C-alpha cells in the first residue's frame, strides 16, 4: 500500500493518493500483480485560461480553484514463460472535477501574503458558472522482456 499526502499554498491546495497493490505468485514461472490508484486533489491556483478583456485592452491570466478526483487502474500482468521471458500489460486513467473561485492576478502577484497575489474576477458570466472537466484517456502498453 502506497499513501501520498501533499499540502501546499498555505493549506489551500491538497492531494491525497492511495495505491494498493496485490501480488500473486502461483509458481516460480507465474506471477501476477494488480494495482489501483485513487487520488483526490484540490489545486487552489489552477490555470483557468487567458480571457480577452476589452475594458483593459489585453488578456487576463485567470486562475481558479480546482477540486478533482482521479482514478487509475493499472493492472500489471506478468507471466514467467521461462526464466528469461516476461510479457506484461498495463492500462487506464480518468479525471474529473469542477472549477470554483475564479480569480485574476492582482497588481502584486509576488506579494508575501498568498491572498494578496489574487483578486476577484469581475465578470459574473464566468464566476457564476465556471464549468468543469471530465477527462478520460485509455492508455495502455504491452511489454515483452527477454533477458
């Protein structure tokens, strides 16, 4: 079991990741492993986008708070055919979340106090419904090792 905890931005950003793994060895020529990964993230200063602002004659670099849940299901299958040949397979990933607390950089983005680096973003069409994401990707690989 692997556990990873992260706390950043003065406690405003957090990450918890849990990764249990089950290894099975049936015989000297056959072993199998199954591992899962679940993570829960909250990034307080996630990049939201560059938004054109005609009132200020330029683009705003906008940040948002982003809680998300990510899951990966890497199933690793290893079969010992002989003492020197190992085929293996790994696969899968998805992540989803919703943006909140949309802000823009303040006049002092390098301020000592974290809260002084950002200011409220004034466009309520963005802040009232910032949207979210639901990202799915099937990623797999097959490995055939011969030593």
